[in-house]
C-alpha cells in the first residue's frame, strides 16, 4: 500500500483547472518604481513604465507540476459586505480590497466562521462603526456672526498649534500670509466677517483644528473642535460654487476633508478631498505652472498645495481601499523647486516618494487574482530595493538634522520612519496571511501539511514584516509625548503593527516575544484612549477580538498535533531589535536565530541623540532604518529559478470545487 501523500499547498483548496494570466511583468518589462522627484522637467513626475501587452498562448505542456500561485488577497473575490448599522440610508458596508479596517473585518469573518461556526461572525462593537456623535449643522442656519470667537491672542495661539501639528506634513496655505490676515480680520471683525465670508470658513476650520490639538482627556461624545467645525460647515457653499473660490476653495475643502478623516468619517473626508483635487486640476496645479507669469511665491504655494493633496489622496484612498483619485502619469509639477534643496525639501520629497510607494504596493501586491509566487517575490524584491534606497535618504536626513541639533527625533522624521515601516508591513503581509489561512483550513489534518517549500521562499519576506511591526511598536512606546491624539496616524501605525504581529503569533509562535509586543500595543492604544482618542478605543476592541481568535487558532493547532512553524530558513547573525529597553530582554528571533544581519546594538532611548556620528548611528539603529539591512534581505531572498519544480508545485488560495 502506498503511503499517504502529504497535502501540498496547491491541492489545499481544490484542483486548478483554469489557466490564469498573471497580472505581472517579468523583470525586463517590469513597471519601474520611478521616484517622483528624480524625473527631469517637462516629464511626468510620477510616470512609471507600463508593461507591454503580451499575448498569452494556451498551455500545451502537461500540467502535472503547475507553478505555485499566491492569492495575494484571498478575500476580494467575490466582493463581500456586512450590514450597515449606522444611522444613514446605506444598506451595507462594502469591504474593500486593501483597507486595513476592511482587512481586519474580513480576517475576523474568516477565522470566526472556521473556529466558531455556531456563533455570530462579528461582535456588535465591531459592527457599530460610528466613533463620534457629530451633529451635522442645518445648512439653512448659515447666518454669519462673530459670537463665540476667541480673542486675537488666543486665535494666534491656536494657529501656532495648528502649524506645529500640521506644518511638518501638510502645506495647505501660506502661514505668514494667513497670520497677517487673522490680525487684519480682528481689526474690524464685524465688518470683515460679512465681507470675507469664505475666508471666515477657513478661519473657523483653523480654530477647529487648533482646539482639537489643544484638547486632551476629553470624555465628550462629540469630537474636539466640533463647535467651530460645525459653524464652518454651515457656511460652506455648495459643490457647484467652491470652484469659483480657486485656491481658497481648495484649501477649505482639503482642511474639511482632513478634519473629517481625523474623526473617522472617512467616506465624507474622501468626498471633500476629491472635490478639492478636481478644482486643483482645473487650476493646473498638477502641472508646471509658469513662474514668470504667476510669480515665484504663487507657484511655490501651488506646488506645495498640490503635493499636500497628493499625499492626502494616497492616504485616504489606501485607507478606504479605493482607486487613487489622481493618476501619476498626469502629474508634471516637481515636488521641489529646481536647483533648491533644503533639509525640509528632502523630507518632503521622501514623504511623497513613500506615499507613492504605498499606492504602488496596494495596487500591485494586493491584486484580486492568483499570482505566481515567483512573480510575487519579484514584485516584493523590487519594493524592498526601493525601500533600501529610501532608507539611504532617511539616513542622510537624520545625519544632517542631528549633526548640529541635539534632541529627540523631530516630528517629521518620526512620521517618515513610521510610514517607512508601514510600507514594509503592507508589502510583506500577503505570505503571512497565506500561512495563517492555510493553517486555519488544515485544522484537524496535520499530516496533510507541507510547509518546507513555501517557507524556503518566503521566510525572509515574512521576517522583514515582523521586524518592522515590532520596531513600530517599540518606537511609538518610547515617544508618548509625541503621539498624535487627534491626527489618525499613530493609531493607524500602532494598530497595523499589532494586527501584523497578532497574525504572526498564530502561525509562528516562537519568532518574537508576542507577550511583550501585545503589552506595547495595548499600552500605546490605552495612552491614546486616555487622552481622548475614541478611534483608538474602537481599534482596541477590534484588536482584542482578533487576539482571541488567533490564540484559539494556535491552541487548536497545538492540540491537534500541527507542526510548530519557524522561520529558521534564514542564515543571519543575531540582532537585538529591542535593545537594552528598560531591562527588557525581549529579542526578535527567527527560530534559534535573530532577525537581521550585522546590525550594531541599538541605544536604549531615542532621546538626546545626535551629538555625533555615533549618536546618529544609534538613532538609525533604534528606529530600524538601515539600507544595508534591506540590501541584505534582498540578497537572502531565494532565486525562484534555482528552486526545484516540486517547490513551485503549489496553488494557494484555490477556491474549493
């Protein structure tokens, strides 16, 4: 009698009878990840070379050993919805392809249906998605008045607060000019409020942001700054009129969209931002405007405003899982003025590049199709190579900033670091999800598992994502004073990292000290909740539920005799990811080995670094940014052409037939 064959990943979910055309080009014809700031004048700032159409001929060879195809997002075919419990007329909520929130809900549904078939798929606190109670104003109540405004000094103080929190990431308007306009307004407020009605909307939005940034430890049901924001929205002209306000209209719509995004009304935020982008395009902001006709200051403002809209669009669209509103090939305006390059401009360029890379990741890696693993690995290799070059730029910026300016990490550097690690996490999540879903599908059938070939190819990629997730939590936990309570970014960074590590804990239980990671993630979210962030409270509830499901999956796997998976395929030297962190001995390990190769010991704090080159290196190590490390990861990734065909004889995420 023949021995029972182990189930390989291609027959895990049924045989493959279809010829699937991969939406991917080989390296020679690959879509290059062109830097938005490296193109010459007159060319598209974000133009990417598209793959030529290649006719796919029917396969005539025997299909006894088909190539392994990775379902990079196994949740998107067909589309899935959940009931809508919000107080509006929507009947359902569509779960989009790459939104983190949609991904979380889909993961809950998948694990819940497998582990708890007789229980409700989602708890009520996850379905109730209204975080704040915001009283939208009656648009008939649009009388303009100056009642309830702060004093001039208080208004200037709130504006300074807005500059501190928004100025490093967004360049929405000329700050010097606006401060002068505030003073002019208060000189004769009664008359000016009627004469400059649309400008007054912008002023109210600034007050709303300033109040929100200044408010802490609030227990109110409505969002901070809602009083001023509600007044601004009551005065807002209709969509058919705002384009007539040109630049002022763009600024107002963008600010309104950002505020709505901050209070978790992402759908409304996307609508307002899209309107702002359309007006900006009608004004030609996405092109190189003639400086000799408009003046240098005006062209600079147009350029800054456009790239602010671009960054917001990439963030909002990725968060909602929607196509980008702006096509890269249509943009010709440079990120920075020609022949000018300050430290701030360098940081701005890198921010645009990382936003661009994130959009590339979500639209190429998260395809609603089965992708050959060789293609996925080539895509990931290209992304990691781009990240390695961005790491070199971050290293240069940090060295310049800290050579003569000791202190903690600047806010803009903090944001760039978090965005960098977010790109790594998103790019490396598909194989981790593949392993998690495969383990859940094979519960009760431990003899059917065959992981060696899959992990031989993906261990390095999975490890890179786990390392970035752990670093994200480490950095955020050291910077409570810098955590953004009103802006959504730190909540997103913390939750995304915690989600990634929670998934990993169910499949690779010995790779990292998950208990320490869980402690850090809840500590960060609790800090944000205690300071009034209600979105963090919602994400905490979702995280706890997912942690329970993943723990159940891990327990059932152990009880049923499933293999304990490691990432021991790597050949790397030990690296202390956590550092001497307040006596904590947690180390990010791969089997008996640690992730990363040849990295020096990081310092135990991000504070007071930058006094010399050694301090610069300490800071770089402590935030997990190293071009050399990423080039090393790329070198460790196996060449699919050198692997045996039996290793490629898989088809993951095949629908059952």
